C-alpha cells in the first residue's frame, strides 16, 4: 500500500483507543469486548441429551467458571494452585481434564477399542467442541458425546472428592462405572418411549395369614429395616419397595465396582438367611399411606408403636377414599 503524501513515517498505535495511546482502561474494555464474541457458540449444548447435573456442569465448564485451584487463588480463597490429584502443575481446566497423568490414564481406558475421539489435539475449546458435536457411537452403542461428557463429569467429581477426602482414590475400573451410568440414564429416559400404555389397578394388599409386611421408603435404609424385622422374631416377611431398581439390585448379580456394593451384599445375606423373606415391588400410588407412616418414623424412636386414632398423615388418604377418589 502506497503511503499518502506528507503522511509521515509509519508508527505503532493502540487500536482500542480513539487517540491511539495505550491505557489500562482501554485494554480492559477491549478484553471485555473480545469476550462478547467467543470463537464457539455453546448454545448447542442445551440440545444434547445429558443428565441435568452433567449439562449444567458442562455449561459452567465451557464458560471457565468452575472453581479450579487457579481460579481460587485468583479470587483470594486459596494459596496453592497445584492440582490435588497429582500435586503438580497449575490446576487450570486444561490440566484438570487432559494434562494430569491420572486424567490421561482414565482417557486411555476409552481410547482402546473405543470409537470416541478423545485425542488431545488442538486447543481446549476445539477439543471440547469436536467431541461434544461428534455423532459417532461407541463400541457399547452409546452416543460418543454422552460418554465424553460423563468422563469430564467423573474427572471433576474425582477432583472434588480428593479435595474433601485426602484418602480418596480413583476406582479400579472407572470406565465401567462411567459407561454404566450413561447406559442406565439412557435406559431410564428413552427406553420406555415406545412402550404401550396400559391402565393398572393399584392397591396395597393385605398379606396372607402368618405373614407380615415391611415397607421401606428410604427413611431408614433397607439393611436396618431387615435387621429390625429379623430381630423382632418374624419368620415370614414381605418387603415392599416402590423402587423397581432396588428390587432388581437385590435379585440380580451386583458388579463389584457398584457404589453400593457392600450394602447390597449385606441385604442379600439377610434375604437368604433361614427365614422366608420376599422382596416385592409396589407402585408408589398404592403405597401412599405406608410412605407417610415411614416419614413419621424420622421423629419417633425405633420400636413398635400403636395408634388409637388415625395419624394425621392418613387423613387426606382416608378422605379421598371416602369420596371415591382412590
């Protein structure tokens, strides 16, 4: 480009101010303006099928708002910016997700025989976008982006667990746990979309003679409920859950890496002891009264209680029954 006559010699000027002079204020305003137009638009994340907690974590992650130790040092809430899982390097998002040796070891579990693209190529944003927008399926027939996002979530959870518990260690088979979580979520949310709808008559039935019912709502865990029934001398017990998943866990083989493996095994031992104990599923709609009584147990001592009059939690159900609504 030819210089204009009498324009003088070329010189460097500051492009973010009208006068061409540098100032801290203009530099700050220029940085804010640049961030208003990021390289990637992350709105596509909201159209992906994720568990809600993973979805909100990803939205926080891509906007660099998760509180890594580097962020905490910058904000004055921490003095050490190293990564707690490896105690080396500055814990920024890049090091957390793909720089730490423990993170790399977990990614390598998926790169072997997996169709998911987890190669650490390019900058962090490009790496995230490339994997989150991938339309491939893994060897386990899972969407690649779902597996990828669950690994990110698992790495962040592991990091937080390490901060809160110095004795925390990564499970031996993290890839199995991550894939099981992804598969269970898909089955729970999308496997039933094509099922036929049927009307069912739901009711809580009186047990047969010499049998008693034990309802477990969650106010006390199932192991404690089984201990109470057995210590009370009952020999024929029906245990009812409104959680079909819990019933399946007790009647099927449990993987050793299941988070509740020890509790499930203890329950199985109680069920298989020298008494008759049946574990049945009941719909929540047919279990309202017992659920209400179980919730009352939080404010009562463990033991046997008899009511002279119907407790308050039963009154709405009795009234609905009187009106023919139940």
